[in-house]
């Protein structure tokens, strides 16, 4: 089985990269919606600066590609420490001016 060639992407010269540290994920039966934001202390309602919409199949393939790339990253640079002592709800709904426990 031969792999399909990766398409050659054209990246506009004026394309600005967006730094994000928060993503809100929603879905309907036909799509996944990823809203990316920069969450900073003192900002009660962060502004969404990028929105990606994907079909469920594309979202699953994206997850697979991200998982593979995280494994490669950790092989090259070491394990990424991720907080594990609190729940997703704690991460999503805690005040942004509260320090993380253990940091």
C-alpha cells in the first residue's frame, strides 16, 4: 500500500499565527466545532480568535495525527507533564486568577 503524497500548501505571507491556550469543543451530528482563545488572568470572557469546523471523520483523523505527533515529540524531547489532580470541569470553569495547585 503506497501512501498518498502530502499536498503542497500555500501559506499566505501575511498570515498571522495565533497563540492559544484554551479550546472549547462542541459538536452536532454532522460536525465538530473548535473555538480557540487566549485565556489570561483577569479576563472574564476571552474572545474566540480562531474557529475550526470539521466533519466527524476529519476530527478523528486530526486526533490520530495529533496523537502520533505528540508521541514523536515526547520521544525527542521527553514526556509532557500534564496536570492530573483535578477534573476537566476544574480546568474549564475555575477562575483564571487562581494558581494551579502544584505550580
